C-alpha cells in the first residue's frame, strides 16, 4: 500500500440526510485535492484506517492515530481533501457521505408512500472500481433548513420491472433496473440545493454477473421520469 503524507481541510457536506451544509476554507489552494473514498479499518482491534479511492488506489493518512477517539465504520464512504506533503502535518479531517443500502419496494414496510417519488435531478452517477458502491450527485428543491429532512433511496421495484428476461435476448437485459427515489416530506421547494449519496450494491451482487451496468429511473425536476445507464468499471 502506498503511503501519502497529507493534510485535509474541512469539507462539511452531507452529514445529515440529505440536508446539505457545505463550506470550504475561504483561502482556496490549487494544490488541495478532493477524493471520494471508502474507509477501511486495518483491524478490529486497531483504530488505524486507510482510504480506497473509487479508482482502486489506496491512501494512508499520516496522522491517523490523532483520530483515535473517533468512531469510524468500516465501509463508510467519505470525502477527503488532502495535499501530498514532504513532511507529515497535523490537521487531517474527513467528512462522511450518506451511505445507504438498496431497499426493495414492499419489503419491510418500504411502501410507495413512504419511499416517495418527488422530483430530483441526478447530475452525475458513477460506480467505484470494485462495483461495491454507486455514488450519485443530485439536485433538489427545498428550504434547506435543519428541521426539514428529505429522504433518498435506491429502490428495487419488481412490480415495475419492464426489462425483458435473458431468454428474450434483448440488449436491454444487460442492465439491472433500479429507481432513485426522493421523499421531500412536504418541504417547501424554495431553492435549489445539491448533495451526494452512496448506495451499497451488495444486495444486487448476485444479479451483476453478465451485466453491463445499472439502468436507473429518476423523476427529474424539469423533464419528469427519465432513465440513465451507469456502466460497471
């Protein structure tokens, strides 16, 4: 594992679901690098950890021991803003991205009303190199106040499954059909905001073999329901 010595500045984003509170240090530095990664605990007994970037590369924080009091979850998705430095520097920070499991419509009280289908845009979607996470950059309207929470889900909706079976030999069967759902909980759509969310793909791992990627339905803000294809790396 290649070790990087770096300092990361505070980048507060998506710490609650999914109200967006975003701030960066006013003193912009062109050498600061942003990465989206997965936290990996080195062992259950050790509090040391490293990051796996979505391109498969790994990074090790030079001052991970300074975070011994923090509770990290193995597999937690995180933003990292860092500099590669010749000498280790105190001041490393990270901020988690909301990370969720895929849900199935009608399973465990996940009904249509609870999941919702309010309008939302996806501005960018990608799957990390080991096919474990789908990350979505999104836009939505709301008040963006702390007491107004929106809910996001990646949904298996077998009732609405329209893709043909493999026996039919249609190219559309090369993708797994999912839905990105938004429940605004009646929040007033005052202004546009944005955020990030990651979804674990382990629930559909047995469906991935022989597939090219995911086909995701989104009820977009301006164009209504649309589908987008995201290929596996």
